[in-house]
């Protein structure tokens, strides 16, 4: 059903929509970083009969997954046809804009202990000041052990934050543009104010180091091999008096990742092999070993094909990708009634109107986009209509208003049919993003429908 309000068209599903939203809210609260998302995804997969792939022989109906460096995941439901005949793929990314702790972060200034940060992805820097923040991550020690660090999200935890200038003294700051008022080097985290000993140099910093040693058994030098991410210290909550929406950190793009993953879990085995690939580093260009540009996905499929008894697995992997179809699931910019001027009203997405399909993303003259074929769009439309799914189409704002990219073009480079599909979001790339519960559930149903074409 094209451009129909889910609440009106699917009114009989309200109870299911709200029930599904509760599972998503809980998962998002517990999965603010890539490592946490993968950890919780593996637990969910194993609860539903998936097993880690370790080279074992595969049979139709088998459910397997592979993890890459604890920050990237691929899961499969093996079909009755050979894998090289092509897969139906759901792809999304699990990283979100945030602040990263630098390698040499801890310092003292004017009797405050602070952690130096480097912002990750496209953020409005001023949005990260004067708000409650938490730290999640891992510290890897030289003996090979790992220390999980989580501060700020439990009820009795202390919270952290980035300070801002009081309005009474901010005349010069407020005369600057939004992009200049807060500079990246000032997004440092305040972590302490009590000195360890009287008259000792850097006494506040030393007290913080003592706290880290007592709780986590780490030294300052161990922070050299740590991955610590600063995220909002908030639970995912209902939004609106009617509880129709969800407010949380990281809907971009964990909302598409969760709905894709649960769709794969609930999907029945088909002739084609079904797949969900969840990647890292999209917010900075999909680079590195855990990004979509990595050969992890290619290697994973080759391993599965080899487990079928095929000898030339890499060649057949290319054939497989050539025969595959994919929904590259990323969020779209939802229409905001406070800022209508940035959208083309005929080609924008509205909350509660279902999953959003973007023929192309990119910026300017479609730079960096995938641009799906008309034939594939027709096939997807039919799948949605045959399954009574509410859907809409959109672009990311007016032509010259800005733009953005996804992982679609990367998989499109393998000569597979790919289209962007996802959930509309308000406040995208902000510490608190908003989605419609109706869209979340409808996306899940849309992914299930795609896995049957």
C-alpha cells in the first residue's frame, strides 16, 4: 500500500506494533555500541537456533552466523538451491555518531580531571554539551585479557558530561555560527574533581587513575589499547502522549539492523539462501576491516560455498553476488513540520507511513549513490503489495539541501540488485532520535516479505 498511514490502514495490528516496539526498545537500550549490538545479536540468534559457522557441512534449512572482530556480523538461513544461485540479503550498519576516547586521553586542568575525545561521524557538536553521557567499551591488556568498561547507564552509576559556557558569559560564543560555537577539541569529558593528596601534582588525575585501577584493574598505559565510546546516558523511551513514537540513541541505523535481524530469525527457509549482514564504520565511509568495504562478507559467503563441497569458492561467490538481491537498510530523514523548507513535499518520507524506499541517495547530482533499477523497484513494489505492507518513497531532502550515503553502492559494485530501504527518523544524527512504532513494525514485516520473493 503506497503512501498510506499505518495506524489507519493496519489498525487491527496496534497491539502487535506496541509489543514489537517493547522488544526493540529493550534491545536498543542494551546495544548502544557495535560490540554490544553484536554481542546481544549473537545471544538472540543462538536463542533461535542459529549456530556459529566453523566450516561444518551445510544442509538446507541450517541457520548459521559469523562474527568479524566482535563488531560485524553475518547470519544465514541456508536455502535448498546452491548458494551461488543467489541470496536474498538484508544489510544495515550498527555504528552511530558518537564521541570516541583518544588513546592518550586523561589529563588534569585547573583541578578537573578530563578525558580527551575525538568525535565520530557527522554530529552537531553543540548537541553533546551539557547532557548526561556514558562510556561503553573494552580495554585490551598486553597479557591478552580484555576488560569490559561500562559507566553511566546503570541507575546507581555516576554520569559524565561535556561542559558548556553559561549564557551570562557567552556573548562572544553566541555571536558565532552553530558550527563554530563549540570546537572539537573542547568536547572533553569531565570525570573528576577530588584530589588524591594535598599539594601533589595532578592529584585529581591520580585519584581518577586509582578509581580505574580499583574497579577495572587497569593502568593509565592500558588506555593505549582501549576502544571507549561516549554515548548518551539514557534509556530508550516512549515518545508522545499517545506513545506512538520511540525516543532513543542510535536509531540510525540500529532500527534497521534490529528489524532486519528479527526478520531473518522469523523467516522460513526458501529456495534461495537468506542473509542478514550488519556492518560497522558506515558513519565514516564504511572503511576498515569491519566496514562494508571489507572483504569479510565476500570471504564469509566463500566459506559457506566451500562447505557445500564446491572447489572454486571465490569464483562462485562472485556468481552468487551477481545473482543476489538486497535491501540496503538505512534510515531516511523524516519530514519535520518545524523545518518543511528542506524537503521536496512530493518526495519526502513521513512518520507512520511505513518503510521508506530510496531509489538513490548521495548528494548533489546523486554523487555517491547506488540508483536502483526500475525493474528491481517493480519487483519490490509487488512484494510489498502482495503482503499488504505500507510503504513510501523518498529522497534525502531537496536536491541542493545536502544529502548522504549508505552501504548500497558498495554491494551494488558486486553487480547485484540493491535498493535503499529503511525507517524514517526525526532528529537524525542527534543524541536523541525519534521513530514511529508503526514504521518499526512495518519495516520488520517488509523485510519478511522481501525474504520470500
